[in-house]
């Protein structure tokens, strides 16, 4: 009896730990992206080309999302968001983006870069042809460069990618997160999952106790 309970507790703990290891980490839900921690650079900001952190007309707040509208997407231009404190991404190795296209978009793709404390980066590029006029999710494994440290991430950058900056970025983003490539998008555990695992474990323990009592 005792060995069965020990085994059951072990399996439950292992399942919980494996599930928690793949927990999604939200980098930004874009509900209030225009903050003192946001740095706009180059053509992305248009009227604010040197990133003085002032509000920019082309970056407009939506209802739970952010419109990046009307800026050219030169390769050396980006919007950068700094976290209040460095993030540890653990074993998560891909970026997941929720985005929809707006009417004026002519850009081909969008790149998201993670920046660590030493300035090394990891990046993933999203083809905008994978999106439509409705919000959709896409995930891409990020590629680290230099000595990128995923345990010490201080900011992320968003930029468009068309050589010469001849296209216009016109998109809305409502979530950017990091996940594990071993867990399909949409299968990332929700907080309720942890409660369910605990409830199942308790129910199983109660069952074994009742069974032992009847003997």
C-alpha cells in the first residue's frame, strides 16, 4: 500500500514538474506598450527618430492590442521594450506572436529580437503572409547569436525587414511570448492545469486510502 502511494505521488510530482517546465512566459500583452521603458528608433518612429520615449502618432493604442501603423521598415529601425528586471526564459526556445494585418501593410516580414544583459541577441523572423486581417498565432524557434544568455534577457526589439525600407509596416500585435518548441502552440499549460493536476492527485490518494480501509 505504502509503495503504491509513494509511486503515485512521484508520478504526480513528475507530471507537474514537466508541465511547469513548459510554462509560457508573456513578454508583453501590449495593453500599455507606450511606457517610459519603450525606445523607438529610426524610421519606425517617424516623427520621433531618436527614441526619446515620447508618444508617437504612428504607434497607437488599441483595445488590448497595439497598432504599429504607417512606419517604414528599414532594417536598422526598431521599437525596443525594456523589462523592469531581467527575465529568465528557462528552456523555452521559441517566440510566439499574436498579430493581424492592417489595411496599409506592404511589408513582407517582421523580426523579433531578444537582447541579453551583454547586448547579445537571439531572433526569429515571422512571414507576414502567414497572417490575415484577424488575429492569429505563429511560433518560430529563435536563433541565438554570440554568447546570448536566455537566463538574463533585458529587452526585446521589433523591426520590419525589406532592404531599402520600401515597404510599410501596418500591423496590430496583441501578445508576444516565449514557449518551448516541444509543446505545440495552444497546448501551453494554463494556470487552471496546475489546479487540475493537484485535484487528480488528491482524488487518487483518497481512492487508495478507501481501498486500504476496506481490506
